[in-house]
């Protein structure tokens, strides 16, 4: 057998700043060489010296080692990663990965797990994984199922501040099913199927170049109420001022399409939404943007350009055959004005927040009501007054 205690390995690359240390290394096996299953134990502290983090690593399994052919099988494998901060404070919850059988063929450079389970606090997942070229150029594929959990609750368990939302029940329920392929620089989820609270989301997601991610997606959503997920208004605040995104857009590269059956946003209701999203060079563009809108149609083209010192916004929107009374009822809780609305809005503005943008808007705004009427008003009474 093999017994190693108190080993230490340190890696310090001064050209990149990478600095890692493996300490308190322990490994113990049963008799090696006769091809029979043997107990295998390993533990160590892995330190990221630059980040100041420490992870307690343990691994245990029943191993079958074929040293001549470089084939290794691990039965009932259990891997535990317990992160800590260098100052001794506990960080995130421990990650536990189990697999009834892992096969590694170093000569063929393959790794297979027909089944695995992963647990992180209240998050529980299962799936399968296979990989090739694991030494030269790792590439992998598999599937994963994440059972129902609460993102809000998980963040609390991981000592993270939960995201503040207008609806305190938002982010309360998520399930995920997906297949995946990838390598050391990319990840592809071709069959993502996800439930978020009352919304069903499915589609295709790609991430390339993890260092400077390029994200592409096509997603279909049956229904979603965006207002539930917005940050709540500050207590006592009379201003609806919203900061225009700047740093959030810079360095990002996103190309995506969203199809939404029913969308609630800003108190309004849109149906059959088709939305193209592009982020590049510090600029966000929403185009094409079409939707059913209160019995009529909506078309839009919206750009937020934060590449300069002050963000610039351009809006080009039209509405056609919209039931104006229904729209007013949702926006201002009033239904005194009715008719079919045709409208055009083409504006430009600049500023660091919504109030500055509103104060600088310049452009054209037109609204035409056919069969328009003021309802519920006694005209002769108003004249006498």
C-alpha cells in the first residue's frame, strides 16, 4: 500500500500572480498491484494565496488500479470541498459530490461517471458526465437535474445577502433540467428547461471564453411578471430615479433572443413578445422588439450607449390599433378616455440617471385617437361650472 502524510506542494507563478499551496496532504491506500479493489483515502488543504481562501478537500472511494494499462476505477466515490477564508471565518457551505462508479483511462484520456449527485446546502442535483482528452484538451458532455430549491434561501445559507425584490416571494422556487457540452473555455446548454416561480423557461444557452464571456441564447418563456423582480422603492423616497447602466455594460458581449407569451412590465401587459438583445462595446440594443399590446401592436428599437462619458439613450417606438381605455386603466387607474390609438415616439436623451435623461429628451411624439371619447363626464355640468 501507499501512505503519505504531511506533504506540501506550493505553486507560485510570479508572471501571472497565481499562487497556490497544497498542505496537510494525506493519502492512504490498501495493497496495490494485485488488481483487487482497495480502500483509497485522500485529504488536503488547498489555499489560493492571492484570493486568501482555503478549501478543505477530502476524497474517499474503493479503487481498482491497473497501473500497467493506466486504468482506474473508483466505486462509491465521495468528494467533499469545504471552503474557508484565510482569517478562519467560514465561507460558503460545503460541496459534496458522490458517484457510485467513476472510470478514468489515462492512456485513452477519458473519464466517465454514469451517475453523480451534488449537494450544496439546500441545493441538490444529479446527472451524468463523460470527458475526453482530459490531459491535453479537456472536453465534456452530460446532463444535470437540479431539484426544487429556493434561490433566496440558498443565498442566506451561503452567507450572502438575498437579492432585494418588490415581491418578497420572488426567487422562491427554481428547478432545472439540462444537457451540456463544453471544454476549458466554453459551455453549451442546448436543451435548458427551467421553472422560475410561476414561469417556465426553455431554450439554448452558450457561453464562450470564460475570462471575457461571450454569451448567446435563445429562450422561450411562457409568462413572467418583471415588476416582481425589480428592486423595491426606498422608504420615504418620492423619486423614481433609476441609474443608467454603465459599468454593467462595459466588457460584456451578449447576443440573444427572447420569446415571451405573456409579459407584465411597468404595470402593462404585453403578449407574444419577440425581443432581440445585443450588448457590445458598452452599448445595449433591444431590437427587434415586437409585441401584442392591448388589442393592437407594439414595435420598438431601444439603445443605451454607455461607451462614452455620459450614457446616451435613443427610443423609437410605435403603437397601432391599441385599446387606449384598457391601457390607461393599467397605467393610471383611470378609464375616462377611450378610442383606438395610433402613436409614434422617437426621442433621444443623455444622462447618468432617468431624471437627467427625461430632462434632456428631444424628438417627436405623436398620438392619434380614432373613435375617441371622454366617458363618464357631464359636459353641460362642466360648462356651467
